[in-house]
C-alpha cells in the first residue's frame, strides 16, 4: 500500500494534481473502466443544484434506511472529518475502508501505459463508488460537487437525476448567469430516464435541455406539488403527483419551511423508484421525521452560562441561501439581540450575502478563516468593508479566527439572545471544533 494512514493519502492527493478543480469526465472514466465499475451494481440517484443538495441526500438516505434498504451516500465538502463524505447506512466510512479504496484506485490509475492524473475530489468520488460496490448497497445517493455536466459524479449514469434550487455561484467555472449555470446542472439528466427539478420556477435552459435529450421530465408545480395542511395547522403537509399522493406528512426533522421544497423533490424520486424499491408511508414518515444534517439551521444546545442563548449553525454562503436563512430567522423573531459570527471565502458574493442577512442581525462578529485550513478565505477587513456599504451604523467587531469571534459573541450574548454562525463550511466547522474544545455544548 502506498500509504498507511488516511491523512497521508489525502495530503498526497492534494499534491498529485496541481489543479484543485479540473472539470471533465475522461480521466475519471478511464480509471472507472479499469476498476470495472462502469455499471456499479446498485441503483444511482444523482443530485445537483446550488442549494439543497445535502439536505436532499440526507432525506433520501433516511427514508430508504427506514424502509430497510442498504444505502450509501456521497456528499461534499465535509465539515470536520473527511470520513463524513462517504457513509453506509448513515455511518461514516472508517479510515481503513477509505485507504483500501484509495489503494485500488491508485492501482487502476497507474495500470495503463500512462498514469492518469486525478484530483482530490475525483479520488473521493471513485472511492465512494468502490466502497458502495464492495458493501453491496441497494442504492447509492451521489451529490454533485460542482456544476453537473463535467463533475466527476456524472461519470456514472443515474437511474434518477434530481436538480434542486439553482442560483449564481462558482461563476468562474459555471458561468455568470442563472441560465448558463442551470444548463450545467442539467447535464446530469439522461435520455429516457427520470429528470426531476425541485424548483417552482426553473431556468428555461434546464427544461429545454431535458426536452432536447428526451429525458422524462418532472417539475415542481407541474408533475408534482406540495403544500401545508391549512386545516390541521400543526405543520403537517401533503404531496401529490399524477399517480401518488401523501397526506398528513409530518414536519421535517430539518428546520426551515424551505426544506419542504427539497422534500417534494425527494418524494418524486421515491415515487419514481417505487416499483424497484417499495417504500411504505410509515417509512416515508419515519425518514422525514428523523432526518438530520449538520450545518443546516443546526441548533446547538449550549450549556452552563450560555444555556439560555439560542445558537444556530448554517453553511449559507451565497445570496439565495443567505436569503433563505434570513427568512428562517424571522419566524419566530428573536426577542433579544441576534449576534452573527461570519467568515467567508473570497470568491463568494460577500456583499450580497451580507445585504441579505443584514435585516435580522443586530451585532456582527467578523472572522478571518484559518489560512492553514483554507487559503481562499476573505479577510475580516474585506467583510467589514462590505458591511459598511450596507450601513455605517452597524455594530461590527473583527477577529483573527472563528473561535475568537464565537467566544466574543457568546460573551456578549444574554439570556434570550441568539447567535447565528454562517458564511462557509469552514466557518461552521471551526465553530463546531470550538464548541467541542471548550465543552460548552451538549454532544450531538
């Protein structure tokens, strides 16, 4: 074996290909063929989109687990451990499993006359396929990392493809407008196979591409729909399509009314696979109630002196996700002061994210991101400048890292206040590590 530890493998992968992101399927396809996994032996659900991918993966995994199926899930990025990216029935793949998969991929990469150069993400994608195949999963749920058409995940033909909400992000790779980006996301659709869009007003390019290739298109508020049960007034909701209806569905285990839109797309997937993988209403109900995703309106139960302070973690890092987070924080409104801890990447639309969140934030704690972990972090100075554009009267403090910013926010918070930590996966990960190190929260 080339390396005997996961950390060593990951460090080497980061150095193997000098390009962090190298879109294209040719290199990954060659290695997959050498592994003889072009047809991996399990049903594949591929999910692309700007926001809502991780939540949709989690819902599908939860529902199918409740129905008794063996389910693998692949997501990215991770928060604290690389192992989070690949799970079997909700359990993270251990180091030994990952190292074994990497060894197989490395052997296949070097098997021909020319070594194939793979990126860090491509190694992870192939590892997920190898691990799911070896584990004999019934269903593999794969989250696209960037875009769709040229993302490594798209090397596998999905049985069902789902696109969640599409917005402007990763412009350097995907384009500067929503129509162009949506066309990239729609690249996961296949001829004569189910192609779902869980957005009520999808980009024209996405719908046009589905029609052009002859995909079986299912759109929200077209082929399926959902709504709250207004008579019950208890958070229950309904979902319906041409051939199926679910009534009195329970409130989701995930916070935020916007998650119902993601759940609607998920239930279309379940319905389309029903003949192959039957799922009862009880399994749907149980799966939706139990689903959890770290860093998506995640509530942290603080202890000790901070027990009366509400704390929320959210990886919102683009304008649309920030707007959704803002709306979630208005219902209900916080009676006390809302403190924000924010750190962001320099290639994000920082000004638009700040503007979206400003209406619900009273006090800002702005942080640099740890350069040893992330070399693309925006400086606190840049974020503060964006805040000053919104208003000169905002209460703003700057800190060298997320830990210091979080500590200050908690120290300034009183009973009945709220602390919201957002802006990046790196920001949420650093905050979670801080909580664990300080020991001021209950174990999740």
